[in-house]
């Protein structure tokens, strides 16, 4: 689903706690306020999935698989307290649960990290906001997600791929952050922050490299290229990243630029040698043509430094139109990947380090929502990602109830 509340992004930008239309206020007295909100979401999808053999290698084939699934059902809490007329403290905490199969997971044993109950977190943070701007600490959506990616593609289930997905998704990049966001001055606003992983962190490799890569060995049985079959990992040895962004709002336009040095991430060769992961860049221009129609364009790049020829550029265009009873939306993205960047973008089509050719992909997504009431709606989406054996292509539909 799109973010539980798109207002979350707006709140992060403006340093406020935007209230959701369906949130229930539990307490509001003496300058303190507590809200409870959430949603229950269920869907059905049919997608093409790449097939693997018993050793986990891609077979070059795909099959169609369908699923009745939970679409990130959430319950959340948020509160604020007026410390003085110019300073307010606030917090937010969101937890996810599996609405499609809430019972039964505990019976299977194990850690239940993806099982039933409120066992999965989404975002949690606290902060201070006032005339000076906003200071926040915790875990929440990436700045490049809010300012660059979401205006183009922020849908119910299918989304265009993005550079954050090339870095193992949101698990590690959204965590352990401290960010300052300025107030809007003459249309300008900036944000700057850091992501810190200390040596006491319990981290792990977030993606094994080159699942289908070939390994060329020398006479001693060692890889000819040390970059074969290593792993991408979080640097938990006191690593601090630097990320930030600048945006300008004038009339119906919003222009944004975001940068992240990704210093928390690295590539580890099989012999233990380490490489910086790379850097992340993004630009976005969004035009709110009227109350009903928004058009947005973006460019983002993952500048890979873990190997030569590892850059991936994405050029996207998206639009969303409110027709009165819901939204119609769609997006197109062109992905231009250097030959080694294919390892992360299309692993089933990756031939090994410095093997094969550069690749490009054309991604299309179309969708629609229909409001049954102010709190309940249904949706339908289809996607084509132009990957090997049509991996990821499919369609999905679902229903959501917000409270």
C-alpha cells in the first residue's frame, strides 16, 4: 500500500504532526495529545516469479504464482506535547500485522519475525519542532523516498524500482537516523542528517552477491576476480553516513535534490577485502496542475563504487488524477544499468562480474482506486518490469479500511 498516511511525509518536511482524517484522539488535554490510527488491508496478486534450482541458482525460467496476502496492515500511535509556545515534542510508532493469516504462525515455532501479532515495525521516532525547524531521531522513510521517489510512484502494491531497493531495501537505510529539517523560507527548505551504526549493532549481510554469477578459478583454486560471490553488508564498525536535500516550492511547482553518501554500506570480497558501496543521487520536479491532477518527473542514480561499471540510472515520469470517487494513476520508468549493476537490478539475468553487457529496462505501472466510503476503498493495479522471463510482471487487487 501507499504510505499509511501520505501526510507522514508532509509532516516530516514541515516539522509538524499532520493529523489523519480517521485518527482517534485518545487524549487531548493540558498541551498533550495522543492519537491511535491504522488500517487493515488485504489483496490478491498474480505475478511472474523467477525459478531457482536446489542450489539457489536461477534456472532462466519463471512461473506464474498467485497469493491472497496482507498488504501491510498497520496500527500506529502518535503524540505531541507543547513544552512552551515555541517548542513541541512529539513521537510516532507504527506496527504491522498479518491480516490474511493472523492465527497459526505461532504454532509453527521459530522466531516469528514475520508471523502474526504486532511483530513487525514500520517506523518509530521522536523529535522536537518549533520556529527553528525540526530535529528527529529514530527510524522512518528515507529522504530520497519522500522527496524524489514517492511523487512519481507511491502505489498500493506495485511500484517502480528505485535506487534504495538496490541497497537491500528499507530495513537498514531507514534505521538509526538523526535529521534536522529547516522551516520553509522564501520557498526554500533543506534537510541534513546522519545514519549511525556502532560496533555493538547486530547487523548482517543484506544481500549475497551474484546469485547466478559464474566463478573463474586459477590453478590454485582461487577466484580470478576477487569480486566474485562476496556479499553486501552493513558497516557496523562505527560508521556514520551523511545525507541531505534541498527543495524549492514556488507556485504549483516543487523542485527537489537529495544526496546520500551510503557510508554505512560496503561490499566484502571472498578474501575479506572491503569496498565502499557507492553514492545515491536524486532529482525531482513535481507540478500540481490543479486540485485533481499531479505530474512528477525524477532522475536518480546509484553510483556504484563496489565494482567498475556498476552505475544504475533511473528516469521516471508519473501522474495521479482524482476523478471524484478515487484516483487514476500511472508511471513509466527507464532503467539504464551498467553490466555489474545488473547483479542488483536483475539478478536472474546477471552473468558474473565484468561479464555480459549493459542492460536497460522499461517499467510500466497503471492503477485505480475506488472509494466505498471515507474510510474504505478498493484498488486494482498492473505492472510490467521488462525483466528476464517477465519476472515481477503481474496484476493485483485489494481492499483497505482505515481508522
